[in-house]
C-alpha cells in the first residue's frame, strides 16, 4: 500500500512538473507572440525607406541639399539620378524604376502626363532657371559680354545639346537673338548635359560655356548674366511616376520641393519661383 501511495505521489509530482513546464512555455509564448505580431504589423505599415528621383543635370547641387534636408525630416532616403531631361524622360517611357521626375523644362513632363505615365494631379512647376555664360578661374581671356564670343581668341564654346537639353536650347536662342549664331556655331562643342558643359570648360576643352546659374558657385570663375528677354523662360516641372510603388513618399518629396522651405533652398541656388501652372 505504501508502495502504491509512493508511486501515486511520484505520478502526481511528474504531472505537476509537466504542467508547470507547460505553463512556463505558455507564458513565454504569450509574451513573445504579441511582440512578434506587433513587429509584423509594424513592418507591414513601415513606409518605404527610399525613393529614386530622376533629376535634370542642372539640379545637381540644389537637389542634393533638398534630398538631404528631406531625409533628415522624414527618414526617407533620396537617391538622385541626374541626366539630360530628354534622356531621363525616355528612360521613364521605357519603364525605368523612378519614383519622381524633375525636369529642366515643362514639355517633357507634359508629354509623360499625356501618355498616362504620371500620377494624376502631381504635375507642377517648381522653378524657373537662369542662364549665364561662364568663364573659369585662371582664364586668360577677358570676356565682358556675350558678343565677345566672336573674338578670335575664343576657339571653343560649350553648349548642352539643344535637342535634348533645355538650357542648351536657351543658349542657342540667345545667340540667335543677338544675331551671332552663324559666326560662332563653328566654335561650338556640345555636351550631353549642362554638367558635361561645365566639365568641358573646367578642363580647358572650351574657353567659355553656357550654364544654369545653379551650377556656378560663388567665387568660381567669372560669369556673364543673360537677359531673360533673349530666350524663352526656362520653367521647370516635376511629377510623380504612376508606376512607382512609393506614391506617398514621392508625393511628400514633391510637396517638400514646392514648400516654402524647398523654394527658399532653390532660390539660394539661383532659381526663381515660377508662375502658377
């Protein structure tokens, strides 16, 4: 009888231990399951960590600052892909994975909108650019006005290709308006975009070049301002790409560019506020 009682107590002890272990496992499960569930839900709700912005080359300096400022505010990383406006528009038509397009003109953004490639309601003017003629530091050629490009010592003039770069098109309009295009055209060397134009001039492959005001830093050589009456306004538009999977973040960046803070940054780089669309 004592043996049976001992055996029973042993079973009861084992059952108690098993139940105790089960309760511990259950408690641990109850503790971690909500945390795992919350983490999964949090991951689902987490906003995109980055957006890719296709930006015209004239925006190189200004948009780097805008992107950094936006990232500081939102935690969303801004990846910038700079190039000629026409080239970027073609990439978008071919399905390039951009989230937003900031052009150097309005025509290419309007064309994408007409083709149904922009998110409806996101096309907007964000800047009006200024054109200047730039002469690098250390140049031995003293130019005081655009007409001085006709002088014999000026052998090469850098211009962005006017068929794909709005600032290049504006430069040709200036030279035509001054009735000097036929004289200087043989001297012209073409860059694929305004960044390449600056490289040509900086490296000595051209004595002067037509650049956006935004790409010339204070004290960086000499420049001659170009009157806006000599070319069509260089209004610049942007839009969110319809195929983007990051619509909310892309819209937030567009809104930031258009905000008072964004416009202040653009003015610091020589842009003017465009007229209403």
